[in-house]
C-alpha cells in the first residue's frame, strides 16, 4: 500500500511544535484533525470522544489515555499523581463507562527525590481507592537531567460501559439543556497560585476528584444522557465549542448562571484571565434532554460533589458550531475556542 | 463581587441606555482610546445599547499593537542570535516579527520566558548571573512605572546582567496627533482610565480647549463605558468641551505621585515611532542618561536586525480610527488569532482580536 509521506499541515506554517499546540485550543485541534486523525484514521477515532468505545462479548468497553505534565507537581488540593488517576477515571465516565483498571507509565527525570515519587505514588493509590479502580500495570523510564521535568505520568484506563447508556458528542440535540456540576476554573487558578514567579496567593484548592460516584447517582435516575465531558484544558468554553462543532449544533449559555467562586473571579480579574477558559479537574458538563434535566439536576445536587450544579444553557439549532453567551448585562456575544496558550502545563 | 457586579448590572445598563437614547439628537463619532475599553465594548456588545447615531471608533491604545516591528525583530534577534534570556509579557510572544515570532524561536530552542511582572524578570537575572537577561519593556504610562522600578532595583541590587529593550508610548501626544490630522472625524474621546490613574488628567485640559473636544476619563466595565459615552454625548449636545472624570473611584486629578516621580527619575520624554502610525513628537519614554547602561539597544550589537513591514495588514488605518477590522481583506481569513498577520489580531487589547473573538464573521 502506498503511504502518503507528505505532512498534511503545511510545514511553512508550523515547522516546529509550539506550546500552543498543547493548549487544548484551536492549534491542538489542528494537530489532531490535520496530523493525527488522517494518519491513524478509523471508526473509533471518528467518534471524537474523550475515549473510544468498542464492542466485547456481553456489552461494550471504553478505553482512554491521558498524559500529565503539570508544573509544579504538588499544588494546593492535589498533585500530579491523583490528577493522573482522576483525569483518566473521568474520561472513562465521559464514555458512560464504569472505570475498572488503569495502567501507569512514569517518565522520571534524573535527580528527582525518591521521597517525592513516593508521595505521588501514595496519592495515586488513594485516588484509585476512592474511585474504586485498580492500577494493574505500569512502566518506568528515567531521562537525563534536563530532558524532562521531575515527573511525567501517562495513565490509560478501561471500563465496562453501563447498559442503556449511549454517550457521544453527536447525540447533542437542539433543545437539550447544558449542566455544569459545580464552580468552574478552580484547578487552573490553584496551579497558577502555586507557580514560582507568580507571587499570588489564594486559599483556593484544585478541584481534582474522580466523578464516577457522582455520575453513578445520575445514571441511577436516568440513562437518558446525551453528552458528558469533563472540561479540563481550555475550560468550559473550549469543551462546549468542541461538542458544538462535533454535533453541528449551536449553544447559548447564560453568564449569570455559570457558578464561579468570588476568589476565582477575583484572581481572574487581576490576572486578566477568563474563567471560561481555565481548567477544571473535578467538574462535568452534561448535555441532557430538557425532559430529564430537572431529574438530573436534583440527583447532582443531592451528592456532595454536585451541590453547586446548575443549568447554564441550552443547545440550539441555529448558529451551528458556535457557542454564544448572554452576558450579565443582557447582550449576546460569541465565546470562541482559545487560540493561543493561556496557561501552559496546567495538567 | 464588590466593585465588579454593580458595574455589570443589567438594570443600570438599561437606564443608561435609555438616557442616551433621550439625549442624542444627531450623529456623533467618539473614540475610545484604550484597547481594554475596546475589548469591553466588544465583549459586552455595548453597541446593542447605543442609539444608532453613535459611532464608536477604536483608538491606538493597544501597547502591543503600536510597538514597532523593529523592536519585535530586535527581541527575536537577542533571543535567537545572541543567546540572551529574553523575558516578556505573554501578549508579545505571538506578535509576528518580520521572519518569525518569539513563541516560534522559543520552540526552536531560544530561551524566551513569560512573566506577569518586570520584577520577575529581574529575579531571573539574579538567578542566572552567567547569562544576560533582557526584558521586553513595552507599554503605556500604565506599565512604564513597573518597568522603571525594575531598572532602579537592578541598580540598587547591582544586577549587572539585566537590561531592557525599551518601547514606551504616551497617550496625550497620540491624541493630539489624531486630532490634528486634517481628516480627523473624532468629536469626543473616552480617555484611558488606567493611564489617568498614573498620570492624572491635567494634561488633557489644554487638548480639550485647543481642539474643542470633550474628553471623559472612562473606566472599563460596561456601566463605566456607558457613563463615559453619556457624559461625552451630553457635552456634545450642549456644545461643551470639558475634561470630566467619570472614573472617580480610581482616578485622581494629580494621578499617582510615586509612580510619576519614578518615571521622571528613570525615563525621559523623546520622539517615538508608533507602529502603523509613524513618529509622533515627544510621545515616548527612553531611559534617562543616568540609566542608559540598562538599555539593551546600546548594550548589544543589533545591527544585524532586518525589518520589513507586511503590505497586507491595515493595522495602521485601524489604529488611527480610519478603518474597522472588517475593512481588512485578510480579517478572519488570512489573518486569525492562531495565524495573525498583525499585532491587533494577537493582543488581548487589539481591536481585530476583539472583533474576531466576540463577533466573528462580521468585523463590524
């Protein structure tokens, strides 16, 4: 078979990878759509989901993978270890799966303190126990000092998809309600506050948490959930743009209804950041039919992780592929996908 | 949140809008100076609340946009060819230079770092005594004091490997240049609130008198901007041309004395090249003679820098209020935030970026 050797992204446009290619924004998507997808193309990738689901005897399974490069590795509310477990658990939840087994791949930099690695490993174990998953295989590599940055972790997870659930971006329908499970942007601001070079302090903690318990609660009331996504890198603005583009629907959210803590809002005002674009690691966006939305909201609010859940918007037939927002003063504007890199290496 | 919520209040916005509709009797063209105001106007779609006769024109108050291309090329040259640690505010990293941008040379191996404060750049210099560290010190009167402080501190702490690549601009001379242009259509200004926080607003009084334009010191929240516009329109309708402070919770007439003293010590006023506009007399700040040793342009041999302006980008027309982003044939097609041809599409204060992000496709 002939193999196309020409790079689909014009080389004169981006001869090297920049940090913005890892932002989760438009350049990340360009890389995905124009480089990886054409090369690896298959029916599972075309689902454009947080993970892939595939049939097995007696049902369907989901598989997902994620790499973690957060700097610093310890931050208020967590560290790279629990982040790596929770992130992959949540991606499985987004596929409608009950997370079961995880792998863990470590890339360690020469000179890393063993004590720090131990702390990270213990956090991973605690996070796995809390989520009811096991880390059953792994790998360790060490690179020269300067070739990495302390610890990079990759986790891959598998789980069984719960019967009756069919969750994918394409299910998103006009009239559906958009729900967020709590206050946004806490992870990104917590990591930022821990960074050297930013003399900025808050008592904010990362929201890193596994959400399978919260979602089990919802599934027990209804399995009529169209889309589930955890709005990590790029924040809720990027995630909603992705769903909107993948499903060919429009969306409109109401700024007033989006839960943001005063501390996050204050930090964002000072630093010129927009909470809509800041990473979450313990929140879920749900897109559900209007008829099921109040049941879902009640189920969420009945769980400690969903107390602040809110309906923030609605899916529309007009403006396909575009996310709009009704502002606090009553006007309407576009909320675009982020172009550059607001905060590199946030997860 | 106090000092935020009441300035983004739908009810107050409605009242101001209704008052504006009652006050306006004809068409008026008003320029908001500051890019932060432009973004707020687009972000909150302020035009939805304005009577049809009010035409808002966006001013040159985007520090990234008016920084000469040559400065960006010099920064790139310093990082790429002279192996210095080039430290910058984030917005500058993606501004296209003649050949590349700072993010591109960083990806290719140059040591380019982003900070929120010039004092962090000084810290980098202290932590890397064997390397030269250059801070790309750009901006208006708002950022200049912190940049000045980094130089003063460098001297006090005897940090010999720190210098700044300097491109500071001043607002009032640019307003004068805009008003004295023969084809100027600006009938009133919303002055940049944060610039006045530093400098006060006494220098605007002769401008308002000489050119008979109302100048309203204006903030950045939707209520601030509508109040600024309402005050300007009231004056225009009454035939007045006064300087009025509509941002009293932040701005005092004399400004911030400490910051002004610092500017007076470290910098001196000089003629300055504004990208897209040209040289405006006495519109810039350069290091005072006593601090010239911290000038990266003098410390390093930058004669290898070769600058060529793109002939597609109409940023100059946009910055002077002659054109809107949608008038540019490249807007949203050849020029987007991820592939910008000019600075106004990059900067968080640039008009093109504001139009693209908040009301893409139209550009109007």
